């Protein structure tokens, strides 16, 4: 071999050696990947068994028992059990084979082959979820897993964790070890929720068809098998029967694929209407009530169920123990007063009432309507926001912000003169179509005058008023306008909760019904108050001091709500009636559209709306005060049960005399500068304050009130006995004033020189 040949050979690539090197690297990567997979598998397995070791116990009684959510009042009395119909348990011999086959076909086609969990099915469900592909068939849980979940777990989103899934799978495997497939299927068929408060398919057969299971045809059995996936949606009694029909057909097709029935049998059953054979009398079903009239608590329970769903629970299937803040005695009193005691125009005149505890925001009682017949979970007018609040808006949008941001005293002078909304030709009027000249803020609020209220809002500004409202849990998508100063679209619950902030010294608590929830596995979640300061103690106290006059003074608009010995404050509100002749609302129209009464003590805040669902129907003048009478009835009951003391004046507020009338001013504000501090009384409680005769001179008018053009009051005319001098702002002019005439001082009003009082 010559040197040249050796050189050529040495230059040839060593294919074998390089191939072996790359193969070695691949093997190493593969080994590392396998090692990581094994470690991950071992870790997951260890975690699975760790979680499984803490799984709750499950007994035969748990598997058989009815999954009923129970709701309690504040005193732990059962007020409602979901499952309006008492369940009838079906034995194995009572369950038709076709029903079992239908359930297995649509819910778990490998039921008889698996052992509690189905890995293949889990993978299929995962792939379908990733691809967003679903044919309305099966999810990842087996029938046994569903049974376990119904028996000891909840469907709350907070419970959909790996820990819960591991425990669910572990318990499913153990259930399969201790019970036969037939027993498990029996448990499931007897436990599932079937809609309309019905649990179990035997009871559902009676409720929907008035028959026993063995009397149902293939079409009916297939529908029953398909209902549990979405009981409300697949209800055959719904007006729209298409969903129920489609679901019934899905079950029949699944039975064909499983070879339980022939295609001919399925086709024949599909031709039958899902409404065929429905029994409107619900057959041989018996009540599962709690000895509490469901009509009395209907609205309250409806809101509890809504709150449960918002928290991620399914009250129909989770078997919860739900404790609430309901005062059942007050709820009964409210129901009786609205339906029997207080006179209403007719049975179509409606009401919505909310009662809130100012200490924490708990909803104590609620009524969504009266004379509602047999409607269950019907329209709850206590939470509807489609009607104007009238003048109940004034403390929270006009005068509250004026004190909070501008530090106005209660004697601040406002002008009740001609007012035109900026940029329009629309003139603002009161119920009497009169203007009363200069008056104090206290008089304007007590007598519920519209123009001074809007002038106050104009001085505060929409931005700050909106901020104040938001602090009280009230907001809307559209920007507020000056019109909202005499009427907000809010619910009685929102008004009650916002006024509760005045009652407790300035803290807004979000209203809530549920105090605790206990799931089937014994886990209890407690719910507490959620509050935030919405205004100063001075603002809350000064508004309360003025609102006392609405009820207690002779010229107040809410005198029908007065109760001897009850320390309360409040505000009325009405809106103009509709005229069919003109197609508009106007002061000149007879009656009112809405009538409100909102008031509070330290312990309770109540808001009452009355009116007709058809807003074109007016409340006649004889029944405008029904809201006040209803409020008075409930407040009398509540205060007798839990009497509230009077409010104490905070150290930041001073009491002064203005023209012989006790007024309030914030200490160290510009309005207090002219007051000799050494002669100010800092007494801890106040009297039922109102404007005295030094501020009025004319005769009384009628006793109802007008807001956005229809509130009326037994009002006295405020006159020029108010001093026209002010250290910081000019006195109000009694001449015609446009709303847009002044940007820096849009109220054209001011303060009067105060003198100390004791």
C-alpha cells in the first residue's frame, strides 16, 4: 500500500463511528425522557394516593339519600328544601330495562366494562374539549363518578380541583368494589335531578306523565334518561320543545348504536311528540315542604339560589346546607302587610320591598310582589331597576355629596326659582307648579322641592355625585345627568343598602343573603360583611338629622310613616303619572306612576316601591301613601323586636341656631368660622329637627309628595326671614335663574349667619 492510498483512506469519513455516536445521544435523550415520564407518573401517583387518603367516607345511605339543598333562616329554622316534590325511591324491579339501557347509552356506554373510572373516556373528553368538539353525548366522568359527586361533593367551581377529582375517582373505584353494577345504576336513577324540584326518575315519571315507570313508552323513557344533563333546558313542558326533542332523539340513537333497540324502534319513537302524555296535574306526587308558606319566602329564596349559582354551586344537585340572614318573623309580617293589612288600589297594584341590616349589609327580609297567585320564583320587584326612584335620589345624589364635598351646612340657602335645564327649553317644576324663593337645604329636603335639589347637584357636579353614588353601590353605564338628581333607576334593595350607610355613620356594606354554606362532605364556607367607608360621619349624621324632619315635622312629606318612640329618618319619592291622551308624563296628570318610602333606624333600613307593572296605569291619590303605610307596618314590627337608640352627634359636627332653628355645621369648615366655638353645644343626641315658623309663613297644601314633577308635601312656604348676608356666598335671588347662568356658583345660594345653640 503506497502513501497516497493510505492518505485517501485516512481522509474518508468514519460512517460507523459517527452513526454510533448519534445513536448514543438519541438513546440518552430517550432514556432521560422516559425517566422524566416515570418520575412524573410516580409523583402524580403519589399525589393521587395522598389526596385519596383524605377522601371523605361514603356509605350506602349517602348513595341512596335524596340530594336536597336545605335553606335556613337566621335562627336555623328550615325555610325551604329544594326538591319541591317528595322523592319516591324505585327498587330495581321497578326500573324498566329500557330505561337502564337508555341511561347507560347516553351517559356511560362502557359502564359494564369499566371499574369506576374510564381512562379511554377521559382521553376522548379531553380531545373533544381541546378541539371544541361535542355532540351532546358524554363527558369524562363515569356514572359511578357522577353518583359519587352527587352524594358527597358539590359542583362549585372551587371544588373542581385535582384533589377533588382524585378523591372522586378513588371513591368511585371503592364504590365499584362494594356494590354491583345494578345497584350503582339504581342509586344513580334514584338520585339525579330531573327539574322542577324533582329528584329521581320514578318521581319524574309521576310529575311529568302521571304514571309509574313501567307504564311509560320508549319515547318517554328515552326522554327521562336524557333529562339529567340539563333538566331545565330539556324540560318537555317548556314552550320550546325542540331541545327536549333533540335530546330524546340523541338517547334513541345512542341506544341503536349500543344495539339495545333497532333503528325501526328508534324511528317510531322519534315520531312521538315529547308533549304526548304530559300530565299538568303532576300525577301522584306529594309535597316536600318545610311547613313555611313558600309564597311568603319566594322572592328571598329566589335571590339565595341566584347567589349560590354566582358562587359556582348547583343548588339542585349539590345537597347544600345554606344558612341565611332571613328574619322569618319580619318576612311574614311584610308578606301579611302587603297582601292583607295595607290597602292597595287593587290586586294589580304591586310592591317591591327590601330590608337591610345597616351593621353588615345582611338582607333581613324581601318581598318581590303581592297577590302573585301560584307563581314560583316570579318577578322580584325588590331587585328590579327599571323604575325611577323619584325623590329618594335626593339624599344620595344631591345633598349627601354637597355636604361631603362642599361641606354645606344644613342652613345653606338655596334658590327655588324658575329653572331651565342647560341647553334645553325644558323647565323644571314641582307638583304645585310653584316656586318658593330662598330656603335652607333642610327645608328643601324636608319638603322635597325639586329645583333646590337640582341646583345642589349642579353645584356638586355630576362627576363627584357619580363618585358618591358608586361608593354606595350604585352605578350605570350611561353618564348621569341633572335629571337624575330627582330620580335614579335603582332597585329597592339598592336604596335600602345606600340609606343604610346614613344609618351606620357612613359605611356602605354590600347586601348579601347567605351567611354560610356547608357541602355534603362537611366543608363549611362562612360569608361575612364587606364594607367600605362611603362618606364621613358628619355627612351621614347631617343627612339623617334632616331626614328626620321628612317623617316627624308637620311639613314633611313622609308623615304617614311616623311612629311614636321610634328613632327613624326617611325620604319619600313619587314620579309623574302617564297620560294616554297626551302620551306623556306630567304634573298635571292625575295620580302618580311610582310611589316610594325609604327609611331607617340604626338597626334596619327599609325601602318600599309601589306601583303598577304597566307604567301607564297610575296610582290614584288615595293610594299614594300605601308605600308609607307598608313601611310603617314593617318598621314598627322590627323596632319593637330590636329597638334602636337615637344617633349621637359626631365630634366633627356643631349645632347652631339660625333664625331660631337648630341647624348643623361641620366644624372648622368655612361655614363655621363665624361661630364662637366656646358657645357651641356638643350634645350627643339631637331632636327631631325641622324648619320652624321663622322660616315659613304660608298655609299648608296637601300631604303627598312630588319628585320629578309629582311629589307633594304638606309644605309651608319659606320666606325672607333667612338672613341675606353671608360671609362666603351671596343670598339667593328670587328672580328667574337659568341653570347655566353660573358655573362657579350655579346655585346662586349661600349661607346665613348662624348663632350658637345649646
